């Protein structure tokens, strides 16, 4: 059975500094988006021909040319464009804005500020990715953004309810263990790994989409989508 495409905001990060690109992509994924990274104009052109995206996060000073040349090859009229660059001159900023940038951010850029700007831009563009998952605490149902629902067990409900208290933030394993009615000192962490694996499989098979539950190794778990409780 075909799995439906995720309805979170898709972001392409075009950045040729490996450490910065990895930091941006990782942080944006943990903030509830789907982010991919490429390091060159050639890589960006190839990726954009075969993938859907909503927002382009573009560095200008790439090794194989000026990032703005991408705008000559692709129509971004219905997309968001955020430029991140070391070029701070007013003339460069004006060129970027005239080229269609929604935001022109001069490096270094705070990742928290970047994520907040992308959330705001998503709302302005009316991207469907901002639809929320809903956790019904009375019926123990998890409802996807496209209005499909799946029944949860008591343990699955406790696990997701704890994650839903801090969406897009890492929840520690100890906090999750306590939410399951157990004590961290007596709990075998492999039990949680099995719980999460089964929950991901249930969501995929029942709702036909990937579960927005990410493992942060050595720390805990994060629900990367928007979620509300009722």
C-alpha cells in the first residue's frame, strides 16, 4: 500500500558549509519540518527537479556559483524563499529582496530565530503543513492532520500524551518512563524502544503516513509535528 506524502513543511537547505548545513537540517527537522540539505547549485538543481518543497533556504556564496542563479531556472512564485548569507551590504540585501526573497538573514543566524521565521512564513503562505495532529485523551484516539484516526493502547497514550506536552522539544527518557507509571531506576529502556517501534508501525499501517516521532540518541524522543490534546 502506498504511503501518503507527509504534510509537514518541506524545506531545502542550500548551504556549502558542512557543519552549518548539518546543524540547520537537524534543528529544522527537530522543530517539526522536513528538511534536506545540498551543498551546491548543481546539487540543488538536481534535487529540485525530483522533489517537492515549500521553502528554499538559500546561501548565496556557493562554490559553484551565486545562489541567486537558481531563481533563473526555477519558478518559485508559490514557494517561500529565505536567503542566509554573509553578504551584509545594503546593496546585496536589496538585490536579494528584489529577486523575491521573503527574508534576507545575515550570518550568523540563530537557529531558534530561523525556525520561528519559517513557522511565520508557512502561515503566510498558507502551507497545509501547519495542520495539527490531535490526541483525544477521552477516547484514546490519535488523529492525523488529514483526519484519519487510530486507537491507542494505555502505554501508547501515556507516551504520546507526554510528548504532546512539549511538541518539537526533546522529552527525556526519564520523563517518559515516569509518564508510563514506572521508575527510571527499575525500567528496562529496551521496553520503550519496542513500544516506539510498534507505535510507528501502527501509525504507518493505519494512517498511511510516517509517525512524526524522532529518536534523539542519548536524550529521549521528540514529536516533530504540531499536536494538540483534547
